[in-house]
């Protein structure tokens, strides 16, 4: 709010009291008697009585100065701002203040805006929001162009057609409709919410474990009745350790991949974990990227029916994304902060959050958020169950329509005044050529002939849409060898199986061709002995620039049958393969694979046995 404080006690009456006094005067009472009874000065009553009689359309119903713009003008500005926000082109307060100044200048509206900054003041902006409650200040969420353009009526209708076909044919109930999707949790989650800090402090931080944490993928599933399936954890490592499962959610399963992402083998593991005993319905976020012939045969043999949503539409059609993953990550972030504080308070437990702690922290957050209400509301918000193909209106598809066509939307064109076609070239792309809009000029020989630009007349009001235009989509160039666009599919149908067979045959032919070329050009090379490099702490300046990737190494020549305990990984017990990096415990001196260690650097590495 502004810092102005009232400095006088005059005019301390309310608007209701003033209206009652004016009504009493109009009914025949004397002005002096009314002024004495209501406590309002006689001159004030006479002035407002004249205003009420002469001015029928007032800009404001409140005391004080009238607004710069009329109600119709402010309503037009508010509608244009709302239209831009729906199309993902929302404007900032500064942009609105600049546009308000230009709008007043072009339409010759008397204003009190700052001409040096060429924008309206912050007080006008706050008052504008008060008078137009349909607009509020919000922090937008970044949405990619792919998501905006993919959520169109054609793709959504195709998805609901597939969904209706499967539900009608198989008579599925809500307890047999499941949504499965994956999300990522990190050892350094994003900070949630604001914290209290001293006034005037510019930099304010909070403690975290690492600069960049490790991301663990979690696959979750929920039914339309709110029944959650125990999650599956995917850790970014080569070998699984039982310490990663410590205090995890009940019934969960764990695996690992090189990059921590889901793949075909992991999805087969998930299907076996699910152990379906009846037909189920899945909505996959990543379409058919994990679907292969083995998965297709597994689903057919176990009576599982899968339907995919259109790509890049999970923000609208994915139940887990709509109501579950957001609260889950917020709860996980809060639990990470509490867990880290407890660890720091107890020096024996260390002062960092590692992948070995993720399952325990995730369990607390998961049990707080996974409830029936979240699951049921997610399916209802996506229109999946109860099935509602009319869940999304034309307004929801308007952003995609603006990207798919070169012309602006019809809804936005409705806000433009018919007189905009008479604007000059810099304000309107299509000036009118009608002679009726040209003012008649006296034909005298001394008067110069006006130019073409002078024949345009300035309309009474220029619409706000000329100052806040909707960006137009440009025609895309036709590219060759572009990846085929994916759509919603019934992934367990016969036509989709044929596509999988074609892809599998093509992949096999390509692999055979590559193998033939390699066999024709392969040359035997003599293997040299590789010695493991031992990392030692040193204070000398000559060893500061040593690359950590070259600190530890191993080769398959060291994997002999009579290897000692020092040649085996203390975590997984394996001797490893060629070109693997090893870390040595600074306490016991035993070795561990870098992937099994769970740390990013060999400096100060302490194995799990020594930590416990």
C-alpha cells in the first residue's frame, strides 16, 4: 500500500451517510437542516447535489479523485490481460504500467502519470487490482512450447476415444483403473517456502548436503479409488546395495541403472512387481518408449491393457502429476531439511544426506501424502474417471490453437474495436481505404494537397489490443527426416503389435550390419598391464592439480582367482571389470567401486562398514 497518511479530520463522513443526506434533500428537506442532522457541511451537500444531478455516469463510487480510466476502459484492459495469461503470455506489473501510460496518451485521456518514466505509478497499479478483482498477481510456472502446442483438441479427443473404447469393451471399474508414472527425487531437493531472516539482509541461504545432488527415479502408481501401489526406486549406480533399502516404504522394490533412469528392463521388473491378477488400465507418461515385444507379450499373458496419453500432456491428463507429485516433492523437501538438521546435531551420523538415506526420508513423505483423496481427485481432474470427454473447453485449447495457426485467435479479435481498421499504419496492419472516413477538405488552390497518411483520421478510442497484441505463430518450415509424431495409442492392441514387430526387425537388421562391419575391421591389440593408482592425501602443491578420474583405476587383468580381500569391493564383493574407478577407505584401507561407494569424490571416503 501507499505511504500516504491522512492529515485532516475534514470529510470524515461515509459514502452511505452522504447518499442518505442527498436523498433527504431530494425528498424536500432543507439543506441546512440536513447538514445539521447528518454532520456534513452545507457547501459539501450543495456541491455533491449538483454532481448527482448533472453527472449521470461517474467513474468512481468512492470518495476522492476519480480513476484515470472509466469502468469500460478498465474492463477492456482487464479482459486483455486475462486473455494473454490464458495463452501463456502473461504480462508483468511494469509492462501493464507502461501500457496504461501509452493507452492514456494515444486516446488523449487526461492523466497524472509520470512523463519522465513513461509509465503509470505503483499506486495506480494497486488501485487497478482492487477495482478489478478478476486479476491477481501470481508466479507463473514455466511451460515449454511442446506442452502448449501438444495439448490440442485433436490429440485430447483421440485419447478419450481410446479410453472410452477400452472402458466400454472391458467394463472396468474404478478399482481396476491405474495410472503409473515416474518422478525424480534428489539428495539436494529444491527449497520450498520462505524462511524468516533479519530485515535488510540481501543474501540469505540455507544448509544443504551438496552443490549438486544425485537424482533417484521413483515409479508410483495409483488407482481411481485411491489405492497406491508400493513404489519402485531406481538408483544411479551399477550394483545394488542392501543399505539403499534401509527403512524404505513397505512393499517397495529397488534396482539400479547406470544413469538412474527407467528403461525396458526396469519396466518389466515393475510389471512383475505389480503381479496383476485381472485386467488393468495404465496411462503412461512417456508414451511407448518402454514398450517392446516382450512387454507386449507379458501384458497379454497377464490380462493387462495399457493406454498411453498424448506426449507432452501430462500437466493436464496425468492424475499423478495433477494432485500427487507436487505435494509429495514438497513434503520430501521438508523431511530432507529436518533429517539433515538431525544429522548435523549428531556428529556420529555425519553431516550430509546420501542416497542411502533417500528411502527412509521418502517413506515419511510418501505416507503423509499418499491418501485416497489425492488419488480420486487426480482421476476426476483429468476427466478419466468418472469419464468426462467434455472436461476441457475451447478456452483450454486456445493456447495450442494460437501456435498451430498463423492468424490470431477469434476470442482475441472480439476485443478489438471495429474502428481499428482506420488506424495509421504503425497502429493497425490494415488501414481502411474507404473515402467515407476521410474528412472533406475545402478545394482551394492555395491549400496544399494532403498526403496519403494525412487522410487517416484518429478514432475516438484506440483499443488496448493494439498496445497488448497477441503474438502470432509463424509458419513452420517443412523439415525432412523428422521423427514421426506420437499420439495416444492402445499399447496392447494388434495394430500396435505390428508396429513393434517392424521396429524389432529393423533394429535386428541394423545390429547385424554393424556387427559385420566391426568383424571386418577389427584388429587384435596387445593388452598391457594396468597398475591401480592409489590416492593419498598430501599437502604438497605439486599434487593439487591431479585429476580425480585418474586417482583410482582397475583392469580385468587384476581379476585373478586368488585375489586377496584387498582386490575385492568391500560393498558388492566383486573384483570388477576393465576401466572401473575404485575408491579406498581412509580408515580401514579396503577398496570399493566408485559406483558402489555412493559418493562423488575419493577425498575423505569412508566405507559403509566404518560409518556404521
